[in-house]
C-alpha cells in the first residue's frame, strides 16, 4: 500500500503529477500537482491525501470520502471546488481547484494586523465567507431535499483569500450532513478547533447551521480587533470560556472607535444561546453590509490590492516555488524514457507535432490554472517523433503531394469513364440500326433515275454487249429488297442495275402486275418502311 512517505515531486497519483508539498494538517497533507493534456494544455490542482497514521483507520477513511461527496455537491464561487476523487495503490486522494493565495490566518498573524484588518476589507472578506457557507448549508440531495450540512470547522486556516481578492471556504473534512454523511461523531470526541466551536458543539448537543454562525462571529471579531474573544491560556481554558454563561468582552473595549452597528452584528453572532444568533449565514452577510456602509464601495479588486501589499513576500514566495516546481517538471518530461515523457507522448498521440513538454507563459496560478514561466534554453526538448515515430503525422509537403496525386488520379478516372460511356452509347446506337446492303448505291441510282426507254437502251447497246432489258436484270437479295421503300405514286418498283447481269433481254416477256403471280422477273414488291 502506498503512503505519504512514498510521495515526492515527479510521482504520479493517477493522472496527476505531484509538484511540491503545500501544507499538512491534523488529518491530511496537501500537494500542488498538475494535469497535462494535449496541445500544451495543463492545469495545476491541489491534491489532498490522508496522513499515513490515519490511512488504516476506517473511520477517518470514511470521513475523507464523506468530505469529497459533500463538497462536490456545493456550487459557489466562495467554496473551493472538489474536482475528482481517486485511489492509487491503496492511497485515497482528493483533487481540488488550486488557490493562488493565502489563508486568513496568515493575515491575522501578521504584525501589521495586531489591531485587526481595516473594517471594509474584513467585512468584504466575511461577506464572501457567509455567502459560501450559506450555499453549503443549502446543499440538497438527489431528491431535492436539504441535507443539513454543517461545516463544523470554520476557522482562519480554512478560509483562503486568492490573489484576486476572492475568499474561499475549504476543508469540509469534519462536516456533518444528516442524510449524506455516514460518519458520526463518537461520544467524547471533538471535531474542529476548540477556539471557534459553538457551546452546543463542545457539549455534544444538537448541531445545525447556527454552530457555523457562531464560528463566523468569532472570525469577524478577530478580523476587526485582532483578538479571539474566548482565547484562554490553553485549550481547556478556551473551552471553559466558551461554555460559561459569561458573555465575551465587547469589541469596543478592545478597539476604540469600533462601529456600534458592527459590534451588534458580532455580539449577536457569538451569542451562546443559538436561538439569539442569525438564522442563516445569508442573513448575517446582509447585516454586515448594512453595518459597514463603506463595504459597498469595496470589492474583490480592493481586497486583492490590500492582500498584495499586506502579504507580498509570502505570495511571491509561493509563486516562485510553484514556478520552479513547474520548471523541474518540464525538465523531467524532457528526458527520453522517463514516465513523464512517456505519459505525455501517449496523451498527445498524433494530435501534436510540437515539443512534448509544455511552455506556459505566466507565473501565477489563478482559479486552479497555473501556467509556468518560459522554459530555459538549456533544457532539451523531445518531440513526438522521437518518442514514437509511428504516431507522428507526415510532413506537410508529403501530405500536399499525396493530395495532388489523388486529385490527378480521380481526374483520369473520370475522363476514362466518360470515354467508355460514349463508346458504349455509340455501339448501342449502331447495333440498333438495320444493316445496309452492298448494292445500296446502285439501288439509290435506280430509284432516283427515270426508267430507261427502249431507244436509250438500244443506243447504249453495242454489238459485243447485248442491250440491257428488264428481263435481263438479276433479282436483288433479300436485304436490298427490305431496304427499298414503297413507291408513293403506286407504280411498280424499278429494277436494279444488278439485273443487267442476269442474261440477254427477252422481248416477249408478259406484262403482269407487280403484285400478281405473273410478275416480271427482277421486279420487287412494295414493302412498308420497317420503322427504323
């Protein structure tokens, strides 16, 4: 089974490459990691894993799963999003959006905040926190029923302020939901930080969203005065101060000029009787806005400007560390045969022909996206062709040549098809026409020439060659007969010239009708046009 001791920069949890450790709490550790996609895309995320000492505890493992299930249902810009839940070789991990910023505890520990933050800045941050918690309290199940989610660990460590000035609620590790959470608090066990717990939570009573309202009141008290209203010499003294009947000292006793309306909001939120507190976090947010009118002119941009001036060294140190971690990751990916380069090459496949490792262009990670600075020139690059030549697409010139060849081949095929089609049509037409007789020219002459007279025949005859008469004309073949049209004037068809070869003329040939049985030899009957 894998544990946190096995984790180091460059190791993968599922598809996420670890970059650097970020923080470690009582239950889990947080790493910065990145997810690499195709065409240079990458996203920096936060990876949360259970500590090795708790990884074998079934109850803590169930709490870890419950946290992911609950937080994944919350959709609000003031709540850190849970993106994924995975397990690698027995190690459970959550994937959350990366927050480029600092926890509220870093602001309150700074010496410049000994008397608290400016009221407008503190109020703007707390309004965002109230809105995010209200969204969590209103989380619904698949049947659209409110699940009764309670964070139970609202503290400065679990409020992050981004570089853009947006507050984010994080860490629902000890959250409770009446219908979704399978983990239950064991009697005598406290979950949360004692200095921010409501009295009913410490005493093991019924806990609802008003327990988180109490914690919000303690945070507002601290953010505007620099002091915790119940802090004692130790945890036991702090718990006693919270559970006693005595009210906390009013903020105006610690800081002169404290706004009276804001003081009323704070004291109502930290009332030990939960029925006196605000019914919802949204109601508390509206009360803060009314108590501090200048907060209407203060937005996230003003908070961001204040944060950069207040914690510039910490923010720059975090950004520089992440920037170097990304450079180191790119260097690992540039080594041929390394797991990073292999996974990167398989992930990109043939969709990319550029260098395998990414070349981000900026130095900060906002909202979970963390582009890195330009890569140093001495770091070698490995192309997709180097990793797997079969995956690389052919050069552009080769692809263009293939396209031209295909176009020419298609053109030739079309021309050949047209030629073959024309030849087939011509052959079909010719095959449908009747065959022409060999004596067609003579027949035509016979049809277009007037019938010969006796005198003309006698003049044309010579002693060596007897004159040609109708009786001496030979009979035409069947094909020539079929080709002769009917005489439109009803006369007998004239003999053809081919009958001259039949023999000497016969003067006593009887005159007969062309249609009768005694027709003259060599004459042909009239026939109908075959219709071709």
